[in-house]
């Protein structure tokens, strides 16, 4: 039987505020365990939370960027459950009056725009981390109290691929706001998924399975694909699925049962009495809206308009904000109306160098000016494309500028026919067989002769000029 | 004259005039504690001053207010040995006011759960007026210490009457400030939306002095009010002419002890004779206060007490797995009343019961607050008994939690509404037990309370009586 896949995603995002959500402790990642704690984030008796205003501003930014309606009246609630990484044994979160509701994110699937609804964006605090060693467990509470946003999508996603696209799009939108480093490895962006299947045409939703423990977008996609197949097979065999939470095991490439709904917890939400409800004025919301930076989509459209980029090129260059800023600098520095050569260098050699090194374009530390100098040499046919690529590699490795390397290595192409005449003559004299082959109409022979001449010139001769010289000598003679 | 008998302001005067040295005051107090606390059991810990300061006037501190480096255990086994790494804001303020902080920790009901100070892991405190009776609770140790001249003044906390009711039982002055007037930072929470720290003193003047020190906005407490603090000593005005006082008819019905009723009526007549305008008013939702309170307060308490799990501090019962550690630690660490309230609170917040209990309680709480808003449109303050009875016998109500809960029937509404109220001595029963008069005012109108209480006090002799020990 054919089934329709219904997916909703829950994303947790660390806000990169300097201090935690309810105390003045640092949020710095990777410090000595428990070095960034105080009575408040340790949940000591008598301590009280005070909300971080920067975190609230960031939250409003995210909500607006995701087209949500920011609520004027909002409050915090306590979510009660016991776990040793949660020092108060309740998490300060938001329940029935969240910060924002009813937003959306447009994603592109097979060239078509699909709108994914965002149910809500709400504020909460992160828990600490447990480190299991042998038969003891250690607790690091540096992360406890770091401000988090929960971004909940509507079940509008219909395939693992769409889920992947939604996450990429969401990440890029969030990165543009500069409110989080969105790093899944550091846990600053995490994703849980809900997935159910129903027969095509059926209105009622199937049994929902929650998936956890996916540590990359690819893992999310793989887990969903595995789960869609598992559920389809189960349904085909007439099994009844039970509502449960399953963990993705990256090594096995499979999901395994964590807990079923019967064992699910009652969080006993109630209003957090230590934090009075508060209002965010319409004026404040508008202020934040006006100060929102350009979104990835806006930047892409502007690149197309201002620099004549193709949609494809613009999309690649704007997927990350850092790269986009760098690319724009290069495009501005490139003093020619037609920007295509610069674009080709960015998405060609530059991007492959960046990918090979696991860096961003700007992370290669090649200044926009320097890159344009290098491209200029190629455009003026003073340096061959091949040499230029190796110059780029050396620029990245050594930090030297393009003209210094080109001068040091003496890479400027010789295009002066006077200088090359003698080389051509020497090659003709030394290779009578190839000369005969060429005269007999074998095209390959010319390439061989040019190659020999290139060798003799130590790669500096302009191959085009050499070709012309050979042709003139051998055909005209 | 024996220095320990002085009020804080009397002692301060003597020190200023050079008639007494602070050190002498401490020695006198220490002697007094040595000679009477074996009978009263007001203190759970007492020792030498921890900060040396010539200005000190020792203050007794309820065991649920955090003092840096000094045991703060809420009279619970679960917090055994807990030394907070920080001071409560009120303690910081007391230190800043050049008053030394002593390790003078007063007994209380465990986590402030109770009205008799019998629910303490250190055993009950005794009422200095009759050692067979309770001093009230939960700030019973603070009240008994002040009443038995073992403290010049004391800090307590009031969630449903825990300052006023023991003040009434012990014949002293107890103030529950407006919610948000005094920072709760460092007060181990019972019910966060109801708790307030306040003074227990020998007279009204001391109450104003202590409020001048502890009141005010605190950036560490999001529920503290950013409203300027007046100089409360300016409210020590011996005059109530024209003051409109409401008498709520719902407070004089069935259940009130006849001798208490008589004392209160006499006090009202006294105020009238001093020029106050007395009128009957109605607080129609009074009868719901106790049930609403026991839903809201226990709900919050169940969550506030969740952190006592043996993981970071206090008692830990060692077992071979985490869940068992939670269960056994909490089982061994909490007393019976704490367990009862955590269970009640957990129940009312549970899925399927939340709307019927907690949500409805919040709605009724709003109605109770609106009752007061209405009355304060036509009155400056409300006068009522603090407790329906004088102090009862130790053990008399421990087997009947409901009747224990009812001893807070006149004090609970004030916490639910967030308004301030004070209890001042207004008489004695034939058997020699004190009776307290409660005065309530609208939010941040502590000045009205002080004026009315001071006038009443200055025109009566009740506050001068001391128990014989």
C-alpha cells in the first residue's frame, strides 16, 4: 500500500548571548566542567531567576524572521521532571502563552516553493550534561541555564528530503540573524522529529513516533527515511503501531525504542511564580522588525539584481552569511561589469579549496582584493588558469599575495612571438616524426608539439600563442 | 537593668549614649539564651558573632533564610549540613546597615509547613507564656525568641500567616510586608507567589526600623517591586483620627474563640475612642481562602522542593541506582507534613486535575484580591483577629491537619491578595495567653499599618507584658 508521510520537526537553538538565561554566568562553550555556575543555575535553595533581556530580544528576532506573530503578553512556566542534569528538577519553559505563534518558512522543493508552517517559537533554558564513566556518572552544569529557543514546525513536511531542506533553510535563516552559532556538533542546534504515516487520501493522522538523537541534518534525513520504511512495512503486515519515542543509532543506521507512551511523563506545567508575566509592546516588536538584517532570500535576490548572477550561483553564494559577505566583497572589488569570471573563481577553485579544508570562503583568509588581483592575471592572459590555481593554493598556505607569488615563481606567460620563435624552431628540429604526422593531418601531433614547447619554456609560454606559431610555420611552409 | 529586656531601639539609644557596649548586649543575650532556651527551644543553632562590628544589635534569623557559610537547614533533615555559598539579600542589607549577623538560627516548621513549629526536625518550640503550648508557626522560633527576650528582634517568613500568627500567640509585633516589598532572594522558597520575609519585634517602632533596613527593590528578585521605600519611622504617629477602618463581618463568625472575639472587640472600641471611623465591610470570598491556599501553596511547594534530591547538597541516602536514591533520600529527608504537601501539590497539578483544582484556585484567588480592592476603596485599613484562638497545646492538633490548617483562616487571604498586614498584641485570655490584633492595608501601604498599630500600642499596655520564665 502507498502511504503519505507526515513529518513535524522540533528544533532547539542555543542563543549566543554572553550570559545565561536567568543568571550572569558565561555561556562560553568548552570550559572546565562546572566552572561557569552560580547558585541560580545550580538551583541552590533560595536562588531566583532573572530573565536575560538580550535573550528576549534575540528570541523576538528569530520569531519575526520566521514570520511568527509575537505575542504581546507572554509568561514562563515550569516543566517538572526529575533528572540529574536538571538542578531544580524543573525546567523554566513556556507552555500556554508562548512568545510567538503561527509563522512559516518557505522552502524550495524541485524548483517549487513549499510553505512549512511554524507552530510556535518559545523560550526556555537548557539542562546540564551527564558524562558517564564506568559505573559513575558525572554532572557538568556549565550548559544548565543557557538560553534556548524551541522552534516547532507544523506537520507540513512530507518527506525526509523536505525535512533536510527545511533544516538547511532554517539554519541559514537563523545564521543570518547572528543570534546563534547553529553548530550541531556543539549542540547549539538540535533537532527531534515526529513522523507518522497514513494511507493516501486519509484525513486522520496515523500513530506518531518521536525520533531523537540525530546529530546532523543527514542523520535526521536517514532516521526519517528508515522510520518511514519501517512503519510502512509494519502497516503492510497489519501491525498496530504504538505511540513511542525512538532513538536513532547512527552506527547501525536504525531507530530503536526508547520509551512508549504509557511510560510518558506528566510534566505538571504551571506558571513560573518567580518570573512575572510580561508584555512586549507593539512598538518594541516593530523596532526589532525594522532592525532585522537581510534574509538569505533577500540577499540572493539582490545578488541577482545587482551583480547579474544566475539564480543557481546566487543561491550557492548566499547559503551562508559569512560566505555571502565575502563573495559580495569580491564582486565589488572585481572591476569589470561582467562578474562571471569572479563568480566562477568563487564557486570553483575557492569553494573546492574551502570544502577540502573544512573552512568557509572567508576562512581561507584570501582577501577580496588579492583574489581579484589573481583573477586579473588570468583575465589578461598573463598567467595560465592552471598556474593561477596553484598560486591560489599557495596564497592560502603561505598567506603571501598573488603578485608576490607570481613574481617569485616567474609565472607570467611569455606571449612575445619573438621570444617563442626559437623554441618552436628547436621543437620542430627535434621532432621530425610528429611534424610529418601533423602534415599528414593528425591533429594530435600539434598538441604534442605544443606540449614539448611548453616544457622547454618551463610552463611559462602562452599555449595559444605557441599553437599559432606552429600552425603558421608548418602549414605556411 | 538587664540589657536583654530592651527593644532594639532602646538598646541602640543606650549604645549611642555610651550607656551600653555592644559586646555587653551580646553577653547579656548569651546568658539569657543559656538560662531559658532549654525550656523554650527557640534556637536550633546559636554561637558567637560571625562578623565583628561595634554597631551590632543581634538579630534572630529563621532557619530558611540563607546565610553564607552558616548552616541553613529549614529545620529539615534533607538539608542537613547545608551551608549556602551566599547571603540572602536581607542578610546582605543587614550587614550593609552595620548590623552584625550572628549564627542565631530560629526554629521553624520544616520548610515553613505548619502553624505550630511542631514540624521541626529539631523538636518543637514552646510558647514562653505557657511552655505546654505551641508558639505558633511556622516562624515559631523567631517569635518565641523575641517574646522570651532571647532576641532583640527577629526575621521570619510569612506564606499564609507564619509571621503574624506566632506573633499573636507570643504577644509580640509581626509584620507581613506587601508581596514584592522585601526581596525573597535567599529565602528558601515554600510558595513563591506568597512568601515574604518580615520582622518580628517587641514593638512597632522596631518593626519600622527593621523594615527601613530590609525593604526595597532587588535586581536578583524579578518579583520585587521597584517602588521607593519611605522612611517608615515617619509613620510612628500617635493619631488615628479620621482613619477609616473596615471590620469584615466574615471574620467574626463560627469558630472564633470567645475570649479572642472579646479582645478584638475591645481593641476596635479603643481605636474608635481614639478617633478612628469604624465601619462594617464584607470580604465575601473569605470562606474559600483556606482551600485556595492549600492548592496554590502546595502546588508551588511540590515544585520548589523537587530540587532536594540528594544530588548536589544535603542528605543523600546511598543506593545502587538513581531512582532509588531520589526515593530513599526524599523518604528519609522529609517529615510527614512536607510529604503531605508535596503529594497534595503534585496531585493538584497533575494531568486531568489541573483545571479542576489549580486553575480554579487561581481564579478564586483573583476574586479574593478583588474583595480587598473593593474594600480599600472605602477604607484605609481592615482590622480583624490574627488567629481564631490563642495558642493551643503542643500535640493538640498534630493528628488533625485540617484543624491545624484552620488556625490560619484569618491570615491566609492577605497572602493570596499580596497585601501587607501586621499583628500587634491586644490582650490576654484568662489563662494568660496573648491575643493578637491584625491590621491589613492595600499594597505598599505599610505606613498606614504602622500608624494604626503604633497608635493602638501607645494607648495600651499589652506590649509591655513579658512572660515569666
